C-alpha cells in the first residue's frame, strides 16, 4: 500500500412568491471553536379544497409550470430550490433554473456554447416550454464548439492557481486529494468532528472501503463500496441494513439536506472545462488518472460536485453538532481545496460548489416537511454524543469536543482554521466589481445558525450573517441574494458589528450554548450591547463598537482588553468577569449597582484590572481571584481600578485564598494583600 492518508493541519429579505408543484425530483449527485471560556405559498392546492379540487388542479397545472418558470430567477433560493433540474425544458435557462441563476455571476467570466442545460442531456417540450436539444459542445476547451472567455484576467488567474498548487503539491497532499476524491464525501469529512468522530461513526453505522491508496491505484479506479453517510432510521432492503435506532434520524436529516442539490444542471449549463483540460501544466494526482472521465461533454468543471456535497453534508452535520460547527466548515473548505490539489477543479469551480451546497441546505432547512426531522435529529445526535462521551450535558460536550491537542485533532487551532477558510472563500482572485457594496443575506440563511446561536432570534442571526460577510467585488461571489459572501466560520463567532442596540437573552436552563458562549469577532458599529438572562457570554475580540455595554443578568466575561469596545459599561445586575491578560479599558463611564458584582481574575501585567477613562461609580460586590502562577506576596499593592473620578465603594469584598484590604482614592481603588 502506498499511503494511509496522513493529513496536513490547515494552514495559517424580501419574500418572493413562487407557485410550484414539484412533479419530478432529480437525485443529488451523492451516494445513498476551541472550547468556550467557562466550560446555538400559500399552497395553490389550498384554493382547491372543495369538491372541485381535482378539476381545479388539472386546470392550473400548465399555468403553474409557466408561473414557476417565470419567477424562478426572482424568487429566493429557499423557495425556488426545486427548480434545480436537468432534462426538464421548463428549468433549463438562467432565468428558470435556480442553481444556474445563483451562479450566473460566472457569465461575467465565461459564456457557454449555448444558454441551456443541454450538455449531454435533452428535454422534450413541456407545457409552454419548447424542447431543448443536446448541445454540440464537445467538452474540449478552445475547440470550435467551445464557449468563449469574457474576462481573460480572471480566467487566467483561475487556471494559474491550479497549475501552481498542483506543481507544489506534497506527497501527503496527493494522498489526501486522492482520498477525498474516491471516498464517500461524508466518510471523508467526518474527521472534522475531532474527538467526537468515533462516537459519530458508531452511531451512524458509517462504512467506507477507501482507507488508503492502493499500490496499483495509478492504473485501477477504486470506488467506495461503503454506505458513505451511514444507515437511516428505516430498514434499507437494497443495501440490506436494519433500521438505525442510534442515529438513524441524523442520516435521514443529512440526506434530506441534500434534496434537489445536484450540481449536474449547472455543470451542463455552463459547460466549462476542468483545469487539466485547459492547461497541460496542471498536474493531476497520478493515482487519479484512472478516475478521469472519457466523456468531456458530461464532465464539466463548474461547479465542483464534490465540493457542493462536502458543504451540504458539513453544514448538516454542523447543525446537528454545533460544538464542532467551525471545524466542519473548515473540513468542507479543505475538501474543496483538495479538488484543486487533485488537478480536477479550479478555484471558481470550488467557489461555485460552496455557494450551491450552501443554498441547497438553506432551501431544505426551510422546508416545512423537514421541520420535525431537523429537531428530532438534533436531539437524537446530542443525546448519543453526550452518552458516548461520558459527559453530563451539551455544555460539557462542548468541552469534550475540544479536549484533544493539535497532535490528535488537526482542527484544534481556531486561528489557523479561520485564516484557512477565509482565504478559500475568494481564493484571492482579482476583484472585478465595487468592493464596498452593502451586505446581503439570503432569505432563510439564518436557519444555518439555529443550533449554533440558539439564544438569538431569526433577525439577530441574520444580522450576524450580515456583519460577518466578506467584502464585495470578487468574481462570482456578488450574487443577488448574498450566498457568495457568507462567511459561516466567522458567523459562528457571533456578531461582526452592532449596527443598532443588540439585546441578548441567554436562558441558562436550556443548556448548551444558551448557558455559555463566546463571541470572538472584532465587533464594530455604533450599537449598544445589552446582556440579559442567566447565561454566560464572553467577548474576546479587539472590539470598537461605540454604543456601550449593559449587563442586566447572568455573566459577561471580558476576555480582551477592549472587550467592551469604545463606550461606557453599566453593570445593573449579574457578574462582570474580568479575565484579561492586561487591564480592561472602559472608554466611557463605569457604573456598578448594588445587586451586581465584579469578579476580576488578577494576574501579571495588570491582568484583570480596570482602567476607566471616564467616571467610576461603585457599589455591589467585589470577588477577586488570582490566576494560576500569580502569587503576590503579603504587602503587595495592586491598583485594581483607575478612573477619572471614583465615587462610592464596593460592598462585600472577598479575595480567594488571601486576606486583603481595599483603599479608595479620588481616582483609584487599590487592593493590598495582607496575608
């Protein structure tokens, strides 16, 4: 055997209306944060409910098809996802096929031979839709039947990226690219679950036959004979598997999340060749030579099917296991990168796959038919993983999910993962549009964050998506809805800006992220943060929001010197926890009321102390701890608060493990270690 697949660590709405009856379904093209500190149409048939229902239905079907065809391009993908079909004359153009329309920014770079879903496929006339004949495109770049390049600079950069990546490819990268090509996509990305991977595999009953690179893989094509995702909740007579009572609902949910998700209609519309057909300088992994298709006309490169499936499954799994949300995003991004390293796809192919995969999951998460399934599957998975991990609850599962070091969990470095994903959202391709366009959030995309940020409502989750998007201007990514610019990794770290007052209510009794979470983004904006509920929220970014911060209940944890931005800080209730390695700066006034407490964790270099640029009005409790390794000797004086002016005093004062006293000056409060 040549290789075992040793992997590398990652490098540093508007509501539209669409009247549709889904008369046919195309199957999908797939088979069958490091731990948080301190331990989420009007149905047309409803018009036909009387005794004349059948007559009504028969009379409106043709007009339904026409209406669906006419509005697919205008409707949000969450409503129009079922138009992603091939072999259907009514869904064969950029204006009638939702997937093609979503990716229509590619037409600014490339014009296909014909403007139809027609590569290797035809569609008979249907209703008012004329027949679509097979294209004469032969699948070979620059042939007389090929399309033409619209933006040469972007196209050249797209192919050059593949040339450079494949020429610099390491042996380990070649093995990884092979495995991500030949193995079932879910069986590949499951390792994004890190310490929870084995428990997931046991519960899903997942199997794969591709575990290494065979010695003769350069001449023999190996296909995965495993079950890819695992066994569902019902017996499968074809694959001879019993009902999976452990995590069968999870597999049902992942399958449902891929509904109508095929990349084939878009591939057969855009008719854009694979990179190794564009340039002989692209080096395909030698063990993947047998996997090359001999039918170029049916083997377009844009968008990447492997990438789309990886994103569909990764997002579904991230929904079920939000404790590894960001790691699953990273793993999907990595599989896309492996398609480039394999020589099989280009950056634009991969970017398109990400967009379509994401839109597909949004479409399926918002289907009413899936509402009960997603809830039941989530509960089943969480219960299974909690039990198999030997922990008490979902909050403890978050800790267990990040307990392994980098040597055992190659996704353990949050910063490296963040940079890895960000670079591969655009691949650094040259911008071709204005870079300051307003952010857009696809209808229904907030559902992606339901389990990761469960304490936010739908509009708040939309605000998170909006304020964490990447900049505009990149090829393909400026679609009308905003799928191309979504940065779901960043969104899992909370708000990127407070554009208005943000009130967060965390019900700790609900457990998991409702009880404890950390926002890691650098938060900007003019808005104010108000924290309510008994849960614990940490802020660790280099924040610069100006509206101020108010703590009403629970705990608010400062994890950086600028955690609370550039405004004032009011502690009306609950506990303010100072867990900074340097003094926390409050740019405005500081006020603490009698029923609140401050809990500084004092350390070297002023860690846990407070610098108030305005006035400080004190009351309530002070509960001091010392961080591990910090051992001030008796007589040590620590200025725990400095302000422009100090009024009031703390009430009850405790210092863990020490006797201490406080002294108050006009602009400071000093703690003296007495013993």
